[in-house]
C-alpha cells in the first residue's frame, strides 16, 4: 500500500509540473535567413530552418532599445520570444550580424 501511495504521489507531482508548463512562452535563438512581410525564417544552431509568423503586435529591440522590422536583415543573430503557439514572434531581439 505504501508503494502504491508513493507511486501515486510521484505521478501526481509529475503531472502537475507538466500542466504548469502550459501557457508559458519559449525562446528561439538563431540567425535570420529571410525576412518577409508576414514571416521570418531563422536558422537555429543545429541548422534547422524555422518559419515564424510576424504580426502587428510583434515587438523589435536592438541594444535594449525599441527597433523596427526594417532594421532586421538576413545574417542578424536574434533571440525570439515566442507566443504560446510557438509559431508567432512576440519579441525579436536583434543582435550583431553573424561573423563568418
């Protein structure tokens, strides 16, 4: 009975940890490959291309200050805070261009 109660407690805590994760946003780090009107393609460190949707709510920052999408260019390194859907960019922090 004690083993069953311990197992139940472990499963309950594990499930609550998974549910607590819901609703949080995620980050994506990489280098801008393409900038389009409604989306952005970012290449991650592992070489995977990820397409992110851009909206009127997407915010842009460079060096801790407000920026615009026009300041974003292919080759820039970015840190992207994603919306809950993991497909839409909430905030894009523009870093220095990638050095080859």
